């Protein structure tokens, strides 16, 4: 029988992997790779690459550790923030001028993705 913590792990893990896959696709579209990550990101590309790198590490830790509902939820939330950041970067690269693609919105999502 599956415990509640294991059920939550599956749910949060699926959400995190889906969000990470979206982030990878958006970064690929925008021409951003994990190799562009910077210790102290100074531009949207560096922030997106760093968030992508951190999400990959978080997913690896998720699969290597035991169920922890709070940590699993944080992993899923951070992966979703990374996907949002990557989508904003891709939109900005396309010349989208909506508020969600502005640098200030990108910065606020980055803070969430690295927390």
C-alpha cells in the first residue's frame, strides 16, 4: 500500500518533471543552455540558465531522497518558477512586450526559482 507521503511524492515529482520539461523546451527555443549559467547571473539568459541548472539538481535530489512532502512541493514549485522564467525569456526573445516578458517580471520569478 502506498503511504500518503509516497502519493504526494509521485504527484509533486510529476509536476516538477513536467515543469522542467517545459523549461528545457522554452530555453532551447530561446537558445539558452545550462552551460550559460553564471554563479552571479547578470542578465536574463544567465538567470534562466542558472534556474534550469538548479531545477535539474533539485530533480536529481528528489529521485535520490526519501519522500518529504514539504521538500517535494518546493521542488515542484521551483521547477514551475523556472518554466515561467524560461517562457518569459522566450517571449522576450520573440519581441513580446507584454508585462510578463519584462525584465522586472523575469527578476521576480528568478528569486522564486532559486529559493
